[in-house]
C-alpha cells in the first residue's frame, strides 16, 4: 500500500515538473519572439519601437540568460544612440563597462567613438576608436573607422597619427577616399611638404565635394614654392569668380606673384581688386605692396599715400617704405617731404645700403633747402662721415659739410661745433669768423652785451678772412661797449671801424660817426664830440632826418655846456628848422640860451614860437616859466605875473610851481602890493617847507613885516616854522648834512646810514631831511635791506612834493614790481605818471605800469598804456618791442586775435629777440586755433628760414606744425616733424623733448590702433 502511495506522489511530482517545463518553454518562446521583433524593428531603423521592445525583453528575461541579455542591452544602447537620447552615452558606457568580453564590444567601441566624433569630442572619439579590433568591424565600418581615427587625430593636431590612418584609405575605392586625401594633403600643406600636398589636391580637382576648394590650395602652394609664373597662369580665373569669397585673397596672391615677377602693371590690377574687397583689413605688407606697385608704375602721388602709412614700427619694411617714399616726393618736386622721408629711412639699420644713401640725401637736401633750424645739415654730414668713412661719396660729404658750416644760421651751435675741430683750415676759420659774428649780433639784440662782446672778439680773431665781417664785428662790439657805458672802449672800436678796409661801403659807416659823437659826449670830451657830430651831418649833407637833427642838438649841448652860447644858439636853430625830432627841445634851448646872452626879447619870441608850434610839448611849463623870467628881466611886471600865473594855474605839479609862486610874491612886493606878496610867500613856506624856495619866501616875508614895522608879527609867525626860520639852526643843519653827504659820496653805506640817521634825529624837519631819507633808502637797497628802504621812500612820498618825490615813486614802484607785488607797484607808478615832468621819468612810469598790468592781466588797460609808451619820441627798439609784445599778448588773452596778429607781426620782424621768436610762434598758434593750417605751416617754415637763436620757440613751432599735420590726417609729416625735433633739439630740461616724445608716441599708438582695427 505504501509503495502505491509513493508511486502516486512521484507521478504527481513528475507531471508537475513536466507542466512547469512546458510553461517555461512557452514563456521563453514568447520572449524570443519579443527579441526577434526588437531586432527586426532595429534593422528597419525603427529605433524608438525597437528600444521599447528590447527594454520589454530585458525586463522579462529570467536569470541565467546572460548572452540574450548582453545582446538586448547592446541594441537598446544603439537605439538610444540613433535616437540621440540623453542617456545614449550612459547606456553604451554601461555596456562597455559591464560586458568587456562581449563579442559586441568592438561594435560598442565603434558606436561610442562615432558618437563622440559626431559631438566633435575628438580626443574621446580617438580614445574609443583606438580600442577597436578591426576584425570586429565589417568592411564599410572599417573604412569609416579609419577615417574617423585619421580625422580625430587631425583635429587634435596629431598630424603623424592622422597621416598614418588617412594614408590607409586615401587611395582605396571607398566613400572616405576623397576626404582622406584632402586632409592628408592639408596636413602636408601645413607641414610645408608642398609637392605631396599639391599631388593630393590635384587629384581632387574634379571631386564634387572639393573641386571648389582645392584651387585655392594649389594657388597657395604655387606661390609658396616660388612658382610665380604658374600662379599668374593658373589663378587669375579664380579672381574673376565674384561669387567666391576667397577671390580677394587669391587676388592678393596673384598681385604679389606679378609683383615678384616685376610685372608691376599687372600686379597693381590684382592688388587693387584685393584692396577694394578688404579696405578695412589691409596689413602693413599689403599697403607696402600697393604703394610700391604704384611707385613702379610711376604713379608717385598714389604711391606716397600708401607708403606714408607704413612706418608704425621700426623695421625693415618701414625703412624701405620711407626710402622709396622719399624718391616719390623727389619725383613730385616736394623736396621738404623727400628730406623728411630720407631722414626717417636713415634712422634705421636694417639695410645699410639704404641707410647710407638715405643719410647722404637727407643731409644734402637739408643743406640745399637751407633748412637747418637745429643744424640738421651739419649734424647729418658729420654723422655720415663718421658712419661711412669708406664711402665713395666721402669727399663730397666733406665738401658739403664745409659749405653747411658757412651757411649755418644756428650760430650758437655752429660756433660750438667749429671750435671743437682741432685742425682748422681756411674754410673752417672763415666759417667760424662768420658764425661768431652773427652769434654776437643775436646776443646783442637780446641785450646780452657782455657775451656779445666776447663773440665779436672771437670773430675778430679771424679778421683776415673776411674784411667786411671784421669791420662789422668792430662796429657792433663798439655798440655793445656803449650799452655797457664803456664809452672809451666804444670810441676806440668805432675809430678802428671807420679806418678798417671794407667799412666805407657798409651801412654802419655813417652811423659810426654819429655814435662816436655820442661816445665822446658821454665822456665829456665835448670838442671831440662836436667834431664827429659835424662829420656825420656833413656826410649826410644835412639831410632832414632824425639823427641829423639830434646831432645838431647835441652839438648845441656841447657848446652850451662850455658856455659858448652863441654857437649853441646857432646849432639849436638848425635842429629846430629841420622840425623832425626834438624840435621843441631845440627851440627851448635856443630861447634859454638867448636869455643867457642877454637877449630877452629874442628869448620871448623863440619860446612863444615853441608854445604856438608845439602846444603839447613836454617843455611847455619850462617855456612859460622862462618867458615870465624874460619879462621880469625886461621889467614888464604885468606880463611876467601873467606867465608866472599860467604856471600856477596850468602846472600845479610842475617843479616850476613853487618857483613861480616865489617870483609872483617878489613882483607883488616890488609893486608894493604887500598883501598879495605876503600871501604868495606864505603859500610857498607852508606848502613846500624845507625847500630852497621856502627859504627865499621866508626872506620876503621878513622884509614885508619889517617894511610894515611889524617885527613882532614876523617873530610870532617864524616861531611856528621851526628850524627853517632860525638862521643859526639852518647853518648847523647845513653843516650836519654836508658831513653825512661826504661819507655817502665815499660809497660807505654803513657809515652813511648812521650819519644820515644822526642828522635826522637832530634835525627831523631839517632843510635836507628829504635828501637824507633818500640816501638812507638808497644805501639800504645796496645792502639788500629793501623793507627799510621802502619805509624811507614812503616817508618822502608822503611829504609835500619835493625834488625826490618822482625818484622815490619810481624806485618804490620798481621794488614792488621786482617782488611781484604788482598791485602795489601799479599804484605807485600810476601816481608817478600823474606828476612826472621829465620825459624819461614819464616813460619809466608807463613802462612799469605796463609790466604790472600785464602780470595782473588787466588786459583792458594795456592798450591805453601801450599807446602812451609808443607815442614817446626816441623810444628804443627794445622798449618798443617789449610794449608791442605785451600788447599783443593782452589782445590774445582778450580773444582780440586780429589786433593780436597785428602786434605779433610787428614784433616777429626780428626773430633774433626772444619776444620776436615767441611772437612768431604765437602767430602760428592763432592760425592753428582758427583752423587755418596752411597759414600755420607758412609761419613755421618762415620761422625756420629766417633764423633765430631762440631754439625753444622754434621747436615749439615745429611741434605745433606736427599738430597741424595731424589735424589734417597727414600722419607721416606729423611724425617726421616730431622726429626732426627729437633728432635736432639739443636741450633736454625745458620740456620740449618730453612734449615731442609724448606726441610722437601718441601718433604711433593711434596708427597702430587703426591698423589693428583694420586687420581685425
């Protein structure tokens, strides 16, 4: 029974197992169908459905079906790749990681590599593709695999590996052969294996994909191989294809090829095509080619426009461009620009042949154009001789150097340079004589008389070489001595000048006689002075000119000083009759002299003639007073009083005023009109105490009271006057002062101050108190105790007008002027102008006011002050120049540019003076600020041509000229001009070099920036 039971159990279990197996088999068959379906969908490229199917398969696959799972996961990942799903890389990566031993691993590597390749991740693509065993790929995949590896290596710049893979398929019939050939050839092109590259590119000329591209490589290769003829035959058709973007590039190559073949006309055609398409991208080399092609086609104006743009860098291209640019300008007859371009080319050392020729031509043109504001011609020839001593043109250079020395107008540096020559021949000595003479003239005109004398003396050391210059050096050395008050030396030189051979024909010859008269006049050798003044007038045949009239007046003065009055009268009359200069002075002196020879009627007649003919004369008050004096002598009391009263009413600030009051008092006294007499005398005593007139008036007052028999009233009045009325005190006062004055005359200021101070302490209201205070002030100035001097000058000024009022006003005004306390100085000088009688004092006051007003920028007042100064007779050239210059600057500051130009033009007529040089610059500056660039340039060139010793203002003008060029976009000339300043200007501490350097650097920087923008 048990056995049957066990058998039943076994049967149940067996059939259950059979049922399970059948069920499992049915399930597997179903999954297998799913797999097959997925594979079918995959092969039909229905990747989305295929991926879902494989995912169902994988999800339902029981354990133990390893191979089936591997295959399903592979295809699922491949579907993701084809669908570009985000998880594609992850899935294929997981497959590679999980099943490295799978037979599908090479396909997985291929898929991963291809995916990275397509994503342009070439380094990763190469990594995966490199893992593949080629035997795991079919034939087509193998070609693709090889190309992707080659291209991947190419893109990662591993050209050797790239070539190895590309080489394997480039000559085999497959769809990757053409691109493989292209990249293989491209690598050869990069590696400059041009023959290999050319062979490959030529194979691709008919390839549908590369036919449009390879002709440009072929063009480049021909060009790089130097096969310029082939370029010109093969490539022009590419230029004519306007649809091709590379046509301009090929045009450049073709143009350059023709250029290399020296077929410049054809070259220019293609270079212009390139330029038209790439105007904003031209390189310096492109610009040079265009410029040189125009140059070779004799189109010099066009060539210059391009060649000027090259010199942004100091390199061989700039040197070459500037050298040929110079030749363009020579052909265009613009020697100035040619000179500049040669100069720039000569600064660079890249091509010694160019440097040598450029330097010689720069020096030669500089000399021929007389363009040497900074001695450029001399410096250039010296540099040439030093740098190219074996040149076949060395003798010609030496000859030019000598001529340059002779014609140099930069005399300061010429003298310095010539003196450094150890062995001087006759030519050098001639040049030195000339340069020293003209340098002396420059120093003279800038009021540097001591240094001028040294230069004239140096010139005279070579007197034998040029007699005319030797004579002129003597004359101007004499003038320098005269200005320094060395009258004896002046006279000696002038007398030597007159007898020097060659002097007679000079314009200085006549004036030398006149100057000799003055030299002897200053030395108080009056008879000799008369002789020379007479000779001068005789030589001029008594012409109606200022100097002749002045000479007559000086002869009259000589006779007058010697009390030979009748002779003086004759010469004063001759001066007055000429009526050209100081005729009023001559009339006054004639009238005054007639009085001295007891001809009062003639005196009155002459002086009235003066008043009638010259009513505005500065001698009017003198004449009126002297007429009154003459009437007094003639005892014509009423007429005398009338004229004295004219002084009283018309000239209250005149020095004649107290004298006239005394004389009126005396005339009233003599007429027994004691009350009027007393009134006038008292006005003098009370208004001008301690004056000589006050003493005379006090005597008159005493006489009146005595005549009245009223001595008590006189004593009472006199007691209130202090020491003036005390005769004994007056005598003591006089003696004390004289003792102090004797010390002062010895020049001992320390003792003088003590002596005068003692005098003032004992005689505070002494007759000579004003004198003492003035001399104390003078000594304090000599001792540099200016503040103390000011105290005494102010004390003098605050007293009633006296003989030292004008001098004190002038000196205190000048003190404050020197201290730059212009407000204070102006006040004192203005007061001086209102009371000054003497012409020289009036002129000093006005000049001081002008200087103060100029510094205070009271530009509205300056025209009036300047007009008063310029109306002064015999105004020295130096003072006229200063006045006009300050007037011009004031007008400029007030933006009155037309008025400023008028005055600057007048001052700029003499460029040897510093005011003249600055005025020339200011003229150019005004034109520049107005945008009148042509006039700016004309002024600067005129400045350079007419010579000046003031190199600072000349250099400033050239910097301004560079600004003018830059404003007109002429950057070549702007740079060349600034470079000329840097090369020629010899001073380094006045800011010129820094300014020129800064502007030049900015120009170069700007040009580089513009060039960079075009290339970008």
